[in-house]
């Protein structure tokens, strides 16, 4: 006879699924083979962190509180420059201003004393000015010779 799962084992597995779901969804999304861009990184990280924090606050996790804390801490440490909008994360911030996300992800930072909308706007403008200056000037005379 095959032993049946006990109630506490089932609740452990249910909590494990709840705990790992935000991480697994984020990894799946970022590892897609089509239509995945660098601009998706920051909003995805913010979304995952928010979901994990809501899970912690909800009290739904009782047996796996230590692993939940460890995941939140590890994500925070590993992606600190992105999650604090430090100047080192400029390229990710600029990429995250893509039409799919716009600036919706920024609301997760409203309680922190971090980079402001104005600073982000300046980062984006500076980036595009630099990119525009990198484009080689075409010789106008060569176009005229064509006609």
C-alpha cells in the first residue's frame, strides 16, 4: 500500500508553490525566446519583489517563512542597483521606459527615497542625445550626386 500524504505535508507543498510562483513566473517571462528585451528586466524584478513582499505580509506562508525571507533578501542583494534605481542601473531604467511598461513600475518605489521621475527623464534624454550624436553625419554632397 502506498502511503498517503499527511495534512501538514500537503500544506507544506501548497505553501512551497505559493512561495516559488513569483520567482518561477519571472524567470519564465525573462527567458522567453521571442519578444524579450532588456527593458523588461526592471519591471519584472519590481513585480517579483512586490509579489514576494505581499506574500510575506499576507500571512499565507507559515511553514516556509525562513525561505521566504531568504529569497526576498537574496533578490534584494543581487539586484540592489536595480531595485534602488542607483545611477549604475541607468541602462535598465532607460530600457524600462518602453511602451509596454511606460512608467507603471515606478510606483513600487514611491515609498523609498530614490531617483525621481525628473531624474529618470533626464537619464532618458541624455541617453538619446548621446545615441543621436553617435550616428555618423552623412555627406550631403554624395546624396546630391545621386540625382
